[in-house]
C-alpha cells in the first residue's frame, strides 16, 4: 500500500458561534498518498479552502485530526508549501529574492539560496526574469514565481488554492502542462483546488468531489492520464466519460448551494 503523506480524520469545521455559527465542513476523512496529485472539486463555499487551510495550519479543525507523516498539524510549517490564487509575492523584492526568501529563512547562505532560486526559476521557465520585479511580470508569470518560491523550500507537500483562477484560459492551459511536467519530474505530493473539471482530470491522480456546504466527500475518481501532452489527454474517450460523470455530480451540488443561498437571503 502506498505511504500516506497527510490525512484528515473526521475533520469538521464550524465558524462563529450560537445563531451565527456556520458549519463549513461535515466530518471529512481523506488520505493523501505520498506522490499523489489530489484535486478537490466542489461548488463555491463548500469548504475547499477551509480544508486546505486546516492542513496548511492556518485554521484549526473544530473536531477531528489532521496529520502529516503521522504527526498532528499544529501550525504553518515550511514542509507544507502554499501557493495562493494571486498576489502573494513580495512586491519590493526581485523575482530571485522572492524565490530565495524561503531557503534564506531556512538558514541557507546567500549564494546557495540564490543557486536554489535559480534552479527553480529555470524549472518554471523564468530564469531570464530573475532580476525583474513582480510588477514587471504578467499574472501567469507571477503565478509561476509563486510556484517556484513554494518549490524552493523543498516542501513535502504543495497546497494550491485555485492557483490559476485569475488567469486567462490560454495561459492556464499552458501552465497546466508546465505543472504536469514539473510534477512528473519531482513527484511532489500536491493538494490542488480548482473549479475546472478539465484541469482536475488532466493533472490529478485522485479527484475528490465535495458536496455543497457543509462540505463532505461525495465521490472520488482516479484518473490515469499520465502523459504530459494535454492534446492527447483530452482526446482520450475515458476523459470524456469521467468529465460527464463529474459534471453531473458538480451540477447537482452547485444547484444545492444556490438553493441554500436563496433560502438565506
Ligand atoms: N473565517 C470565516 N468566518 C466565517 N465563515 C467562514 C470563514 N471562512 C469561510 N467561511 C465560510 O465557510 C464556508 C466554506 O468556505 P470556503 O472554505 O472558503 O469555501 P470554498 O473554498 O469551497 O469556496 C463558506 O460558507 C464561508 O462563507
Ligand atoms: Mg476557496
């Protein structure tokens, strides 16, 4: 059996108290295998970010346990690298210094930290932009710097909350291919949140579909599209079959989420 990198054991989350309490998560139990690429899909507000933030150590669970390598998560840790949707770069630092920041903080010397940063900038295809500042880069390039920065800490697991949500469709398609190549090369364990079924099917080894709030796991899929060539993957009949099945599941949950919102307002 594959080793488990991180796991949620009957994790629940309630925000606020009394009449204002919001149950964000119903008990969620999920194992993230080492070297897996897990995609979370679910309607807006179903608790995806909450789940990721609990594993990141930014939020605590109301009940249940979150483990990494068998140890309870107690707070943020460089072994868990987080990439946000946008805007998490240090605007006053060069691209190189942004990526070198983590290694420096972990105690590496300046030269070594810069060498590490260069290596990961190369991996995301941005070594020519090392001396530039974030504002000089497009949104897609900034996200690649964010990914290089997370990788430079050599995390055990990468946590990515809709990292491509703010990008246009073409940039997104290209970055997906780049991410898949990097994953095939590094086999980092990844937890990735997305709204795109195509993205999940193309990238993931495991897809977890969540219900409308309070979120729980509704279904799981194990896509086996191991090639990096997206052109081939989207033409695989199995891709279309899984896509249709996930589409229907998500549609039901999105409708439930919409009805929930209408009954509140
Ligand atoms: N800090 C918070 N305080 C109160 N409610 C919150 C907080 N964070 C999230 N929520 C609520 O919890 C639910 C799940 O949120 P979230 O995890 O962000 O959903 P998703 O990422 O799936 O869109 C939503 O109803 C949201 O409004
Ligand atoms: Mg979210």
